[in-house]
C-alpha cells in the first residue's frame, strides 16, 4: 500500500518530480537507491530483489502501487522484478506502456497501478479485472492503492482501503493543485513537505502513514532532469516526520 505523487512538466529542466511513500509489513527490508543493471537507479526490496520506484539513464521513470481490489496470494513473479525489466529493456513511456497492455503477461502478477513517465509522455496503467490506460497531463497527479475503474468489484476490505487512499489523494491535490515551483529546490522542498503531511493525524489516512500493524518503510524522491544523468534522487528510511532524506544523487553520474 503506497502513495505516489508526481509533478509533471512544471519545470523545463526537471520535467518529472515524483515522490513515493511506501507502506508495508513491519518485517519489510529495503536497500537504499543504487545502480542496477548498469542503467537503472532505484531502491531495492530485499525479499524480491525488485523495485517499486526508479528510473533509467534513457529518462524512463517507473512507479508501482498496489490495486487493493483483488488478491493473488501466490503470484508467479514479483511486480518489482517486472519494474526492473521495464527499466532495463525500454527507453520511453510509450514502449513500456505497450508491454504492460499485453494481457498475456498479466497472469503471473498481482493487480497494480503502474506509472510510466518520460519527458514527452506519461501513462497510468491499472491492472484490475481488466487493463486500463489513463493519460497523465502536465500538473500534479497522485496514485494510491485503489483506482476506480470500470468493472471494479468492491469487497469490504477494498472499500475500507479506498476510503483512506482517497483521503491521501485528495490531500495531495489540495497541497499541489495549481502549484508552480520557482525552481528545483522549491519543488523538492514542497514534495518533502508533502511526504510528512499529517492532515489526518498519525494514521493510515495521512500521506505520512502510521499504523499499529504495518509501517511506512520509506519515502523516495526523484527529480528527473531533461538530461537524465543530471537527475537528483533522495531516500528517507521510514517516515519523513521522524527521519531525514539523504541525497543519493551521486550514484547517477558514477
């Protein structure tokens, strides 16, 4: 369960600025951002050895959140490995989107929300009972853990998760709709501020997510530059209200 917030095409030199707050079980272990497969920059989930959020040196960004309407208890493969495949094999959002729209690959994976962005195009792909494609236009855009799409089937669990997810999504819209950053430092500060927002207290309804059963494992922030090798990347272990973002931008040019 996660919240992914994006600012798209608001700065010419940094057309993609994206924040991912990740919420999972308390036994989850992560590695901070690193270079993978020679061309990809992302944090790593220790159990799956995949990622939920990263970009490559061609300028493609991939982000994933759950779609908590259906459960596949024993998926054949982690979506985190699928994310690494996309970042290794594709250079544009359009190419990666075409791959995810192929129903033949879906059976091995859980349902999910996939964000695919480059400086020219951006798409939101939803895997639910069907496959749905939503274009992302310039401005602020937020994805959480239930996206309403045609044919969705509501369980009590999905409705409960959706209520909190919609609160986080609406709060992000209030914080960022109409926002025009003065520059990259202003945008980074704004996104870090959003990361530790407690509009609904220290609860599962706030962007900075707190739970007795689960935890916010991390907050990751990517500022994708027009030249991808000039991009900036930050990572905060746990909640940003309790810990600091660390700058991992040095891995990009190394």
